[in-house]
């Protein structure tokens, strides 16, 4: 299956690790892992991969806000798995646009010479919840995001890239070639506007970790104040069951016709009963970068918003009884 994507350009651009955007609904670019497979192959299962991810989040010095207190950016993650032959990935492609990658396409961007069937691949997805301190800091705010939140968005985002790479590196070195495909330019989807070649939130949805809310954020067992990451690997891991059939099952607005707190919390009016306006959200996010740079002394790539993720019923849990 061909994509309209130029691999050389992809590797060149992603190697620069440029952040394109930071919407609740979009995925930032980061570095892509490309490592030759090395024998010997060791036995690896879901428990082992889950421990690998949890241990790294718990112990890595890179999981940090890089403030003077050296606070953590992320609490203990959730981990889920999806099969590379899950038809949901073709559904995503058909629904979002032809530029959207299936797992095989993402894998073959880095390993064009390894001929894999979809069933040979697994998608490893993780959800990283913000700490209570970070959420509490933003919850108090109404229009300008808190410093901890912006630091979590920026340095926490860098950590996700590092974690994605760590997982892919370890698996590859263990004999299971793996890639971290998030790291792609944004495209325009006819149906959804701004979109990426690979969506961490969609991978997490496929891996049974959550459903989408009115503001497009993913509502998970640890709430919506989260970010996700994923790796596609040539390994067979049993998929995590999806305890939902409706992609909005965990949102009070869609499930019960109530709530709408994310509409009230959004300073840009980018959320309404019709859903999430990605362009208005992007403009709001971009507008915070000058504040982050001038007032907080952070790099020019830093920005943040996330009001729709805090001070709402789905902040730290699934608000719908299931
Ligand atoms: S705040 Fe309410 S309406 Fe918005 S995503 Fe969460 S549950 Fe849904
Ligand atoms: S609060 Fe509004 S502008 Fe901010 S991230 Fe959420 S949807 Fe975007």
C-alpha cells in the first residue's frame, strides 16, 4: 500500500525534532527511531513491556518539569496493545484521509526492506497522566496557562519522545524491530481539518485505553489530563480488549447530554456543542508561546493551554458510569 509521503523528506524533517503544533487534537513531531535489528531475540510479553514503560517513567531523570524543585511531569502510565491487523487502523485511514498511516505503512517507513504482514505487528500504546500538582496549578487559572502546565507540555513532550525511542530501541535490540511513528508533519484531512500521519490518541483508542471527549481529548481511566505515545513493533502481543464500541462512550456530553464543562473552560471558544475547532485551538496555543518565552524564560517552542483538560469532570477519571 503506497502513501503520498516522501520518506527521505520525512527522515530529514523529523530528525530536526521540530514541534509543529500542540493542540489537544494534534500530535507534535519528534525524532523517529531507526535502528537495525540485532539478534539474539529474547522472549518478551505484555507484562515485560508494561514493566519496561512503567519503570522508565518512574526512574528516568528526563521525566521532569526542569524547575528548581525538579518535579515529575508524569505519573504512572497506562499501557495497552492493539494488533497490527486490527481493521480499526484501516478504518482510521479511510475516515481521516489516505495520508494517514496503517501500522504496516508506519513500520515500512523505517524498515522498507522488512516484509511484514499486518498480523506480524503490535501497537504498544501508553497514556501518561499529569501529576496532581500540575493539574491543580492549571485548575486555578482561567485564561493564561500555569507555568507547571507549560513546562509539562514542553519538557513532558520531550520526555514522550525519549520514552517512545527508549521502547523502540530496547525492542529492536532484543530482536523485535520497532518504530515510533508519531513524528510526522501535519496534513489537512478533508473531513477533520488539521491531522497527522499517525495519531497517538487514535492508537490509544485502538489499544483499549480511552474514548474521545467533546474537546477531542482522550478520556481514559486516569482522566483526560494526559498525553499518549506509541510504538509499532514486529512482535505478537495479545491485544487489550476495547471495553467500548462508541468512540465517545466516556464523555458525559455524548453519553448523557450533560456536562459541557470543557466548553466553559476553553478561553478561545474552540469547543462548542458541535465539537472542537482545531484552528481556533491552534491559534490559542500559539498565542501562549510569547508569554512562555518572555514571562517564564522558556524556549520559544514552549507553549500550553489544556484548560479543557483540567477543572472538568473527566480530568482524572472516566466520569460516565460503565
Ligand atoms: S468536560 Fe464534560 S463534555 Fe467535556 S469532554 Fe469531559 S465529560 Fe465530555
Ligand atoms: S482549552 Fe480550548 S484552546 Fe485550550 S487546548 Fe482546549 S480546546 Fe484548545
